[in-house]
């Protein structure tokens, strides 16, 4: 991961426990020109549904808007219902599917659902997007 974070296009955001000893959440994403992509957004199990993922995503969106990004892309495993609901709730729109994207020794192959969050006017969208987190 340290090699990945050395790339100036890759951004990592972390959230820590109150004593700042252990990371409880992580978002890794890449910004290239007008597009951004989220590679991973993860929260430790015991901290889920406490706003950690929303906080990390909000930080990434602010960074994207500061860099004039027009859209954020990501893919989610078709069976990851909590993630699918989360991304839809915060304004991502499903726009496609990658068949047999995920390989598994248990279920052969599974599809990925492709999501996009598109931005229009920078100031209008910042207020609109960040309101989804409150």
C-alpha cells in the first residue's frame, strides 16, 4: 500500500479511534484529470453504521471538487447489499455491470455493479452532495 500511496494521483483517507492508535476506516481512491475512482472504502466491523464511511467519503468528495473532478466511479460486488444501499443513499447511481468481475473459490464468479456520482456546478453540487451526509 505504501507504494500505491507514493503515486501523486492516489489519495488515502483514514479514520482512527479517539486515542488515534488504530485505524478504523480507510478510503483509497485515485484522481486523474476530471475523473476519480474509489478503489476501496472499508470500516472495521465494530465501527460500522456509525458514520465512519460517510466521513471518509465526504473528505474524498471535497478533495475531488477542489480538483475540478466531474465524476467519481466505483464498482461493488453484486452481493454486497450494505455497500450497494450505502452508495445509492449518498447519491451514486448504478449505470452498468461487469460480468464475472470477481473470482471466488466458493461461488465461481460474481458480477460487479458499476456506480457513478456526477458533478455539475461546483458550488451547487458541494452543498447538495455534503447535505446527503447530514
